C-alpha cells in the first residue's frame, strides 16, 4: 500500500492500529471481507489530515469483478469520480482551513482494467476485491480540526451498512461504529 506525501507522526501509530485490527478480522473471517462493512481512518498530523477507507468494492461499485462490459466500466468510472470528489464525502470544520490535495484509489478492479493481463484478470474476476481510498488534505491550522462529517452513507446508499471509524490526533485516539452519516468529534 502506498500513501501520498502527507507523512505524519501520528499516522504511523494509526497504521499500527489498523494492521492489528486487520489481523484480528482476518482470523475471524478466514480472509473473506464482509459486504456492507468498511473501515474509515482519520489521521491528523502537523501539516494536515489523511482519511483512508478500506471497503469491499461491492459497497462502492455494486460488483467486484474486473469490468469488461461498457456498462460496468462506466459504473466503475462514475464510482471513482464520486470518490475523487472528497468534499462531497467529508466536511471538515472550516477553522482548520483544510484543502483536499490528492485522492488515491487502489483496487484490482482498476489495476486490471489498466494492465488488461488475461490470466490476472481471470483471477480477479473470481475473487472478492476491495477498494482502498486515501484522501490527503493540507490544513493551515490542523490543531483546529475538531469535526469531520462523514457523508458516505448518503453518497453510496446501497453500499454501506456499517463503517468502523477510527481517528488519531496528536492528543489521542478513538473509534466509533457508524450506521448512518455522522460527525466525528476529534480530541484535539
Ligand atoms: Zn466481496
């Protein structure tokens, strides 16, 4: 997994937390992901905030195979555009003066569409596939970031049923289970 420019001290802590959570889940579910469920992580650092989402592709695109039909390709394309419009998915309180700098979307659905490698494509078609998204914000006053409104349920009404949200700031870390759009209140 590759993360863009905003490398921040608290983020490595978050990665460690995420890694241990993932490990536990893999044991519980024997490696399978659960449709409707996703993990959202918010990491506030000294220069900005990084929001990451790990989700089965089904929650976002409605399918998990590598698209071959024009209709499926268009659906995937629309989903990526929706993800890249981060301001429609999250609202950060304006006092922090954050600007979305970059959105990275990683998925076998996209990789195979680009490389079009036949054998690999067949494997990906048979598998369950995730989408991992990272939104990087630069903030003029990151310590003023107190609230992150999550609007993923409204944006993908047929996708998400349950989002595990966790966040880390210089002052602490916490987590919350979301079943509808909610504003996360950060400890700063
Ligand atoms: Zn799946």
